């Protein structure tokens, strides 16, 4: 059967005060995950691209962060946001785009 190309997009964000948020405390490796559900499940597993559009951090420390896509399925995916050393991030957000060819 012929599968038509599909595209969906949206935003992701996390901030101090969210359940389990730890990017603004302590030092060393810290991470947060965000579950994103597609509005409409895909026929096949899509590719997902992320961007960061905003980040608020403590000016006293170097800003270090990594944002990646984990666990893509036809129904959604997970965004993992990570920081390390003495960086403190109070909020971070961006866009996502999912697509099939």
C-alpha cells in the first residue's frame, strides 16, 4: 500500500517548578525528560527534529545544555534535556517537527 508523507509540529518546554525539575539545582550531570504525543498517530515511525528557541540560565555560571530526541514511536517521542558541571538552567523551550517521506 502507498503511504503518504505526513508532517506534525509543536512546542516543548520545561521550567523550574515542573515535577522532577532539577536543571537549576546542584552540580554535575542532571537531566529532564518531556513526553510528546502526536495529535494523530503516524502510519510509520517518523523522523523528529528539535530546536531550542529560549533558555534562561544563571549568569554566574557557564551555560551548558544538550537537547535530544529519544524513543520515537508512531504515537510520540521523548525530549531529553541535559546539563552538567555547575550550570543552572531555570527554563528551556523550543519547537519540534516530525515527518515521514
